[in-house]
C-alpha cells in the first residue's frame, strides 16, 4: 500500500483539475507512488487461539482497494472531498490571477516602460511561487487527512480479513496493492482474490449503508475490487520572462 498510497491527493477527494495544473506547469513525470506514509501491516488478533487455523490455501487481497471500495471508505472520502472544495476554489482563483498577469505581460509588455515591465515580471514570479507553495501545502494536508482515514479503516478491517481467511480455509493472505516489481506478487489467479468478499463482510460488520445512487463515484484504479483517488500533477516551477523587444 506504500507505493500508490503515497501517490495521490485525491482526484475525487481533491479535484484540482489537470487543466488548471497544466497551466501552472507540466510535470516531468508522474509523481512516484508518492502520499509517503507507510500503511501499517494487517495485524492478527492478539488471542493466540484465534490466530490458529488449519487452512492451507493462499489468497490475495488488494487492501488499498478494499479500503476505498468499502461503504465507510466511500462515505468518508466523499466527505473529505467536500471539505477540501473551498481550498480547491482558492487555488484556482490564485492560478487565474497568475494567468491574467501573464496575458497582460504578453499583450502589452512591449508597450510598458522598462521599469513597469520589470515590476510586472517580478509580480508574476512572486505570485507563481506563492501559488506553487500553496498547492504543495494543500497536497500535503489532503494527503495527511486521506492517510488518517485509510489507516483508521484498516485497523477495523484487519480482524475481518483474518476472520474471513480462517473461515474460508486460507493459511496465508498476501497484499497485492503494489504490482510487481514494486510488490512481491508476479502473478496470481483472479480466483485467489478475496478483496470483494472482505469488502462485503466489512460493510456488513460496519453497518455503514452503501452510498446513495447518483453520488460522485470513486475513481477506479489498479486491480481488485474498489477504487481510489489519484493525485494531481505536481506543478513545475516556471519563470515569467518578458517578450522580446
């Protein structure tokens, strides 16, 4: 869960559009499976008797997808999305302000005095840097809140995974959140995946109802059951330069 878990600030949760970020500057490459908080491993029950099972089957689960596909995950991430909407609007307004100044420089820069043009360029550069810092701060804040939700759900989901595995006769469950070569699993039969079954069992235990029809869907990504948000691109620093005289 480490790789992809650190790679997003929620397109669904923090939908600062790719078009807007493209205006700020395109990334050299996608963020490296970046939000960089590690997800705690699935813990087994403290009771030694509960940890004993006679199963010999091996199963797989995409824990990331299980968290985001659960009713609780969809509910809490949708709530976070709404919470972050004002920040998204603020960033878009800041970006629009920078773009307006750039257009002003392009359209009338050659008509300005040298001092006026220099002041305008300086103003653009300062606002550009302020915008990029604000975007990064917003990303970090959204990341931290996202990770808190996911880890909270995981702590409650872990006993459900263990209980389901024991009941179904599994002797080992392997997490496939990170695809090979980042993860240890090169290939596995789809029939070995218990993600959907665990999500259904967790939904029953949590008692959280399914999201109402018509609510914003969570973006699907990766393999297994469920979905998760993806991160907006990291803006690349850009220096405003005056047009040629």
